[in-house]
């Protein structure tokens, strides 16, 4: 695959000036950003934040190494102390965290990279031992998820969360708004709202986790209400062209299900079009989702109802990513494990070079090993 040197195009996998189908390596204008290619580093939890959930120099080096991605999306970052669900994940609610993230964005920008911060609240996917004062995690409804929470004492059974009161939702919207302001102060190029993977906003969207009887539950319209209010809160800080949102319509992670995910997520995507966001980030069904009974909804389903920019994620390799971009079903492809193990993934895919193999033992927690020590092509050729 040859590098396409044509000028950036806007969304929808637009054809190049030569009338060719877009390439994974074609530039693209996404919202207010001009991206050099369509490879995105997906958000990847690595559990390596320092004391106080503050990003460190090691984190800055990790992201700097991967700045040749068209766009980097940070690991999921909790918007508040009660949004925490996993050990040693970074936050974006303290001055120290803002300063830590500024080191990261400065490092990425020094390499001409672009980076969004992913805004995260885990909702019920936490544990009292991870919560301020040992309180219960919060959720739209008091429904205990199957499985175990990751805690500092090791895996512990999930608990039944506390259902959020109606008068608490404004506080949560304010937390998202403040986190968006803090991301701006930390030097990010934009933010991605985490609405996927069974965390708080996903819990509001799906009827398997949202049994509310007020204006935020019941009908699809009501279940969309809080996630869309969060989008509007973030848009009070950032222009639409600097905001994305991630959705997992086929996902079963964290004991998630919905009686009609095509209707639920079709309505969500249609509603999002009104805002003119930089992109929607659609996670397609993974092997684990199909094994656990998830409804397989391909990205083409959303392409048919959404005119804006679509990013797709779902166990893509280079050829599969090229195919989905060339088809126009997606404009961008995000890569997780491949970017984790290959800092120079764009160059490797462009030239057909061999890929480093990810080491699952070092995915979560630890230090530089399995984090910043994956070699680039240039280092391997020395």
C-alpha cells in the first residue's frame, strides 16, 4: 500500500483527488483536526499511573513513541474519585493530574502527534474498597453485575450498586464538564466520551442495566437522555469538532445486554448526528461478544444512518482495516494491541514489515517492560 499524498478530505471515506478509494494512509480532516493518516491508537488501560492517579514521565514516553498515529486516544481516565474502577488508572480531576497529563501532551506534540483524552466513569464496575469512604458504586439502577472487580486486594465479587437519585445527575454532568475543562488545560487536542464497555453511560443506554421509571429510564428516548446530556455538557467546553464518543453496540463486557441493541444504538447514533461531533467510535463485535450471546451489528449498519465521521474498532489487522476504509463504511480504524506492541505501527503497516507480538503478561501494571521497550523498525535494524 503506497502512501497517499493527496490533501486531507473530510469524513465519509471520501475519494482522493485522483478518484481512488481512500487508503488507510490518506490524510483526513476530522472535525477541526487534520490527521496525517487514518490509523488511531485506541484507548488502552495499562494501570501505570503514579501516586494520586497522576501520569508520570514513563507514560509520557509511552505515548510519545506512538505519535505517528493519525490520532492517539488516551487510556480511559476517571473524571472523579467515584469514577474509579481499576488500580493505578489516571484521573483528570486534580491539579497534579492536569500537570501530569500536560507532560504527556507536550511529548506527543513535540513529535507532531495529536491526542484526545478519554473521559471515563465506571459506574457499577467498581467496588467499595475503590470508592471514597468505602461507599457503594453508583449506577442508573441497583443491579449487581456478574463477575469480579479489580481491586488493590485482588479480584473481589461485584456488589449491588446504589441507584443514582434524580437530584444527583446534575453533579455527574458537572463532573464531566469539569473533566473536559481540565483536559483543555492539560493540552489535549480534544476529548472522547467513554460510552462503551459496560461503564456508566453504557449502563444508562441499555435496558439490561437501566430499570429506572423516571425520565431517564424506560423508553429508548429516556435511556438516551443522560448520555446526550453529558455530550451537551462537554460541548459547553469543547467545540463539536474536538469531541468524539465511543459506543459498543455489540458488547457484552461487564455483563451487558439489551433487548434490542439495533434499535437502542441506532437511535443513539441518529441523535448524535445532530451535534456534529468529530467522530463516533464504534466497537464491533469481538469473538468474546459473540461467544457470550452479543448481537453482531456491523459498522455498515451505522454507516447507513450516520453521515458524519465513523471510527471503527474490532480486532482489525492492516488488510482488514484497509478494506473497511476503502469501502467507506468507516473513515478511521483504531488499533489496540497492535499499537501497544508496535510504536511505529503506521510505518510497519505501510511497508508490510513484520509486527512485534504483544506480551499479555505485561498489559496491566508494572513498569517499562512491555510498555516502552517494544522496538521500532529502526531499532531492530541497528
